[in-house]
């Protein structure tokens, strides 16, 4: 418990640092604008050109990610909030999901008798106003009502937890599966992306926007979410993460099941200046299959579960480096096929980090 409290204290300090970083970014934006005005000032008396504030145009992903760098073999997902170092794991290699390396403390009614019947699997996170930190979960049973193993990893609703008290849920996003979100500081609204269903093949992702957030009732945004439409360029039935970019605008990265004779693109991204712009933004495939295989493992295992670890914005070049974490379920080298002892491929989670560049 002391380790968990220490980890949350550290995360709280990082959240406050994020608020300061935001203020620094606002100053940098102002300086960027002043620099643009200096560019258009002509000592010879000319008319000059249009101001280039560093925020003109839509953010766009440029090129494929860099090489995948191995991170961990303890669990998959390890969802996070950018810049905090928080890690919210999926299923552990040998145990229950964790928060910052300790058993996830979310209290689940079905587990009160001391037996783990349901576990919290992270679907995404939200950095809210003033650095407020939300974790989003599917509370997934290990087994079906008939006792068979549950083959699915998502639920119809998404549980919302304020990480200031990680043991308690503050609400649920009803009918929104595998949700993630971001705060729009320009409009003081919460932006949510989630699926219309929890099952494999439920690939439709929707965009939801809340009413302006009331500081006196900071969690009421969950009650006011309204659908805005389908994310047309980035369907997928696995995890996604929406983030507000430091250089302006938003980025949504999403994963999709790779199926034989069907989808072969495991992870893609869309970017836009506004949340509504995500609805029609063109997709960039981040890990396409092909001659230059970018999937790790043998045979190659498609990445899934993208989460944004952090971003770094350069106002001079107007480029933002996005650090991504992705997961794989690779075949162990020792497992060559079904045996009486191991009739199914063993669970072998791995996480990797890489970077993607966004041009503003």
C-alpha cells in the first residue's frame, strides 16, 4: 500500500508539472506568434506576408513509426496518461492486472469473496481539466455464465475511475465500449471516442462531446455526452487512445483485430485541428504488413493497444514527437504447436515503444 501511495504521489506531482508545462506552452505559443509577426515586418516598407503562428493547418502524421524497442514482458497494454509515468496493465503474464506495478485496487463487487471473477482491463485514459487523471476500464469476467473461459476482452459499458482514488469508480459511460478521451481546453468540454459494441467485429467508433464542464461538479460531464458521428477513417474493434496535442489539435490512435481474409492493418491514426475534424480525417496506417514487415515475433505478431506515453512539441519546426507504447502476443519460441500439456498457444504478452512524428 505504501508503494501504491508513493506511486500516486509521484503521479500527482507529475500532473501538477503538466499544468506548469501547459502554461509554458502558452507562453511559447505567444512567442511563436510574435516571431511570425517579426517575419512579416519589412524594414524596407513592403507589405510582408501572412502571419505563420505555428498553429496554421491541420496536424498530420508524417511517415511510419521508428523501430519498435522492447519494454516489458510482465503484462500487456500498460496504458498511461502522457508524461505521468503511470502504468495501468492489462492481463499479467501470471496474474491480475496492475496499477503502477501493484494489484489494481479498483473494488469490484463480484470479487468481494476473495476470488477473482472479474478483472479491470484498461480501455484508455483521459487527462482532464487541471491535469485531472481518469482511467477507463472494461470490467471483464474471466468466465462465461456456463463456466467456460470468456473469449472476449471488452464490455458494453466503460467504467470511469478518478486516479486520485483508484479504488472507486466515479461513473460509467453507458453504451460506450472501449472508451478513451481528451479534454478540449478551448471549449471546456470532454471529448470521448468509443465503440458501439464490445464484441470482435464491432468496428464502429463514435465521437462524443460533453457540455462545458462545471467546476463545482467536475464529473457531471459523463451525464451530458452527446454523439457527434462516426470516426469514418479509423474503424476498429480493439483499444484506442485520444490525446490533445501540445502543438494544437487532436490525435486518435486505434487498433483493430487482424483477421484472415479481412482486415490486415493493426494500428492506424487520425489527426485534426478540432474534435469534429476527426470524423472525416484520413487514416495513416502505422504498422502496415508487407515486404518490410514491422511486426515483431516469429511468426510476426500484429501490434495492438496503442497508448501515448508522452509528446514533445518543437515550436520552431512545428513538429511534435509522439511516443507510443504498443503490445503484442507473440508465439513463445519453445511452443511449436498444440500438445496435451499446452493445447493452446500460451499467453505471452510484450510491450514495445516507438515514436511517431506529427507536423503542425
